[in-house]
C-alpha cells in the first residue's frame, strides 16, 4: 500500500505541481510539538522526535495535510490521485505536514511521550 500511495502522490506532483518538492527526496517536519505528538500517536512510537530548524528556509517546501494519507481507506489508484491533488493544493489543512528541501539543524531531542 505505501509504495502505491507514494507513487500516486509523486505522479500527481510531477504532472500538476512541478514546482513543489518531491516527497521522495524532501525532509518531513511537524510544525509544532503538539503536531508531532499527534503524528507519533498514530503508530509512530519508534520515531525519535527532535526540535529542528531549517538551514536554508528559502529552498522549496510544501505544507500539506496528513489526512490525505488515511491508510484505512486506501482506495483505487484514481482515488489516491485525487487525495494527492488535495494534498498538493495545500488548502484546508487540518493536520499539517511540512516537506522541505532545506537541510535540517537539530536543536534538541524531544521527549517522545
């Protein structure tokens, strides 16, 4: 399921949102510690959370909504592509995710509870 999802998201990005960074090479960042805790509560307890800063904030980035990645309803390839369009449009963001081409500087390790 995950490779198909990422394929669909990259397919839509490369055709319709060429100026946005690819998820295949970008760094993924939660905007707030509260967002990070919500993200980790979704079965990501093995991740080690860090407070980071963007080294080159002028490099391409995208702010999308993680609700587009609802694994409970994988759907068809066409449905995945429609979810990808919503993600790449970056509107109506309920659960933000920032992807960036900037290197990240680690500030400190956060408590993962």
